[in-house]
């Protein structure tokens, strides 16, 4: 979901915090100067651009369906039988 205020350039993260509290777009839970935590996720500011990390509860996780590969039967190869010659020892 693209939100217009996430793509806008901001001068400071406190300006963005003030915007969120004024418009009530998201609930700000924590702000320590370099990171802003809301109910939607975490924000950071680098060179005027917002970096957004969504919170885990807002991510949609799809279960991966893993199909098993068909089992190939190994061909049974019969080894040729070799009869050993029996040598009788003579007694002296």
C-alpha cells in the first residue's frame, strides 16, 4: 500500500512526527530522535527520504506449498555371477 506521505521528502523526522500526530494517520508510539515507531511500523530518515520497516503484525505471510518430487525407482541391475573354481589340495 503506497501512502503519499511516505514518498514525500522531509527535512527532519520530527516534522514527520508532527504531521502524523496532526493528521492522525498513524499512532506514534515511540520517538527517540533518529527512529520513529508507529502502529504501522518503524521510520528512519536518510538524506530527506523516509525509510519504512513494516511491523511484523502487519505483514501478510503466505504459506508456501511444497510439492514433493516424484520418487524415481532405481533400476535393479543383477550382477553376473562368477563361479569360483574349487582347487583341491593334495595331501603329501
